[in-house]
């Protein structure tokens, strides 16, 4: 059990809640940015007792993994357009105040933090005028605004005459009912993130819903993907012979994987599937909806992704996937909560300017003119100075698209949470969620589309999927990050990549694990946190100690009493034995007396007879 002193707990809470918080001068670990990887590392360090400062220039949690209300999303767009200082490291505070730099010690020097842009090519548009035209044939005025940073914002308004028409004004009134993700992700039911949430007990801070259907596009039509045995034998899009072939192949993948197949494992996955007698129809389902890989993917990777899909089936629902309630941004916050519970200090909306370096190590951070010393530092790609970045980094760009729509991509009577994977040069993942996930108001849907940026407009790929007249709002942008070794040219500084074009969180979890193992190679990564009822605070701990002492005393007394009782019992038994022996001795004496009396009587009777015989003779 974990024990926490009541006085230290309330003192720490008072410090955190104080408006005039004065930061300590030294922390073991300083983490910059509240993205997912950084939040996992901060939680892991704090969980095992290390002092952690988690600091960010933004006033919200999550970084590029954040979720916003509709109004919050517009503010985020404005801040990206205007390059607000709250999103970029800069000398001086948001209020324009300048702070003198701290005094350096012998051999120390400043290295300015990086200001790498992670978001570009933002395009926002309101389509509420088109929605109104479909209802009442009005022609509202529209306005388009362009700016030097390739950000396009177009607006159009229409006054609705009935409740089925959504205007911009009406959408903004419902702003708090929206939870819109910058980086939409799903969780495999047996993926790395789910296993980490369960093993660390952080799952108590989160809620999830199961994806209810997986779709694919065939000949311009959206079709359900058969994944389980019931789906395979229930679908009408696969012949009876194909059903048997598919079930045999999926069973082999789930049972053995690569070892159970003869030949072809060194070829591309598509060629391998042909060797397994799968038809083009079945290859489409396996490649683009189950494994969700490219045509040139290796067989080893294809089988790995197929088995990952199959192993997650049936754990939490009919599909392998989960969606986080209230958006993906809840996950970084869940890890931040655990970090704070174990004493991590959070400092958001602060300016960061430099790190202090000495003898090839980072010894401190400068924030608003204050020096904070540290033993270890973790920072995101956004803040990584080029002078300390490792070599051979690779640039990765992900194109994101968000729609708010008035109808589903495939309407049904019951609300659905949908995953659609489209076969393009790079897999294009489309996720549709509704009010049941707290993503939007009732009557609306949110559609997320993500793919690795190959220069192709993502909007054109969804023309046959999302009906144009149903679109009320659209936002597209590109996320940019770098990948490579998590270390840096400074021995105690580590960095993390931003969001990648993956469907789940496995890469982020693995990167956090790598960083932590470099920092603390001998420690366990995020061990289980106790439940609240398992934690003893203050007087309860003293009461429990008193209770335990009393129980020990009672047990000791009972043991003493039991010893006395046993001794008495022994004495009683011995006395009884003595009594029995005495009785037996008495009985023996009585028998001897009786025998002697019998002998005397016999002698008397013999004497009497002799006398009588003598008298008779006389």
C-alpha cells in the first residue's frame, strides 16, 4: 500500500492552488510540452518518486494531440495564423514584458530552444450557406480570406427557417457540445495503449466506446468488412467458396502466423495472398480493411497487422477498435493526472527561452527569466534546438481533414461509430463519430480523415464518401514532425516525435518506453498505481497502526492465556491420572483384603471340620 502524510499532502495541494506559486529551483526531470509521449514519460517518472516539472507554452493540455470545442478550435486556428507567442518559444512574456536572463556559472552557456512549426497549410471553411440553399434556396453572401502562411478561411452565413438548418451562429451556440481532435486515433483492443492503461491503472481516468462497424469501398459503394466468423458467413458480398477460403486463411493467421504458411513469405503481401488462393475480392478486404497496408508491404508486416486485427476481435466489442470518449485529447490528460497525483508540478502558458548547457549536459531551463536546474530533460520536436538534434532525422508529414456534417456517410436507424479505410497510395483512414461519443450535438456527425501526405488533396479522395450538401464545416491542415533516435547530442536530453500517420498509439507508447529506459534503465516503466481506497492518508494511517498494535497486544494476551490454559489442563490431567492410580491402588488393596478374609474363613471352616470329625471319632 502507498502511504501519504496528511500534512505534506495538504501543503502540496495548497502550493499548487496558490495563485502566487513560486517554483522550486531544482527538479530531477523537466518535461517540456504536454503531448502524448511527454505526458507518458512525466507520469512514469513521477509514479516512481522522481520530482517532475511539466511545463508548456500553451495554456491547454495535449499539444498536437489536443481536443477542442468549436470555439476553442477557432482560437487555435487564429493563434497558428498569427504565430502567437504562446505557441512558439520566444524571449519575453505574452504581456510583452522582458525578463533579464539569469546569471551563468563558470563554463555554462545558453542554447535557445527551437521554434519548429508543426502545423501548416491550414484551410478552414464554413458551408452553412450551402446547407441553407438546399432547404430554402437562399443565396447568402460568402467571403474568402487568404494570408501569407497558406491559411485559407472562408465564411458564409444563412438564416435558417427551421431547426434542421444549421447556421454558423447556431453551431457556435453549441460550441461546448463539440470535442474536435487535432489527431484522431483509435485503440486496438489488445494494442500497446490499452495494455498500458490497464497495467498502470490509468484506465480509471478514461472512458471508451467500441467501434460498431468497419467499412470499405468497392466499386464506389460502401460495404461492411467481414471480420468475425458470423460476419463472414452472414455477408452477401462473398461467395460460399470465398467464405471458406477466407475463414481458413484468417484461422491460420490467428493461430500460427507466418510459420503456418508454406512458401511466399519473402514476397510482397499481395503476392503472398494470391499464393494462398485468395481472390481479388478477398485480397481487397484483407489488404485494405483488415491489415490496412499498402500494396508493396512485406508479407511479414502484412501478417503482423492481420494478426493484430484478429487478436483484438471480441475483447470489448464486435470490432477490434475503441474510441476515446470526449476525444483523443483525454489520453494525454489522463497521464498528466497521474503525474500530478504523485507530486508532478504543472506550469502551463509560460514562456520558454533557453536551456543552460555545461560540459555536454543540460543543467537548467530558463522560463520568464527564472532559472530552473534539472538532472534530465525531455522536450518535443517543436522545441528541439537544431544544434543538439541527432543526425539522420527523417521528415514525416500527415494530412488531416475534419468535417462537421448533417448526415452519416452510411445512414442507419441506430447511431454508428465507423472506421473506413480507403485504398490509396498511402492508407487513408476515415473515422466517423456522433453525439454518442460527446463529439458533437445531436443531429450532427464529425468525420476525420488522415493519411501520410503525398501531395494529393485529401478532399478529392472523399468526394464519393461524404455528400457535399451535408458538409457544414471543414478544416484541413498538415502536421509535420521528425523521426529518429530519441537521444540528442547532450547526454541527458531526450526528445519525442509529434503525431505520425498511424491509426493507433503503438508508436507513441514505444517511444515513451524507449525514452524512459534511457533515463532510468533499472526502473520499471509505469507500474500499477493503487486505487484511492488502497491509499492511507494521515490519521487513518495512525489509526491503522494503533489497530494493528492493539491486535498484536490482543494476540499476545491470547497467546499468554492459551499457554496458562494449556498448563492448567496439563496439571488437571496429571491430577486425574494420580487419582486414577490411587483408585486402582485402593481397588487392589480391597481385593487383597477380600482374598485374605476368604483364606481365613477357609482356614476356620477347615478347623471346624477337623474338630467335628475328632469328636465323632471319640
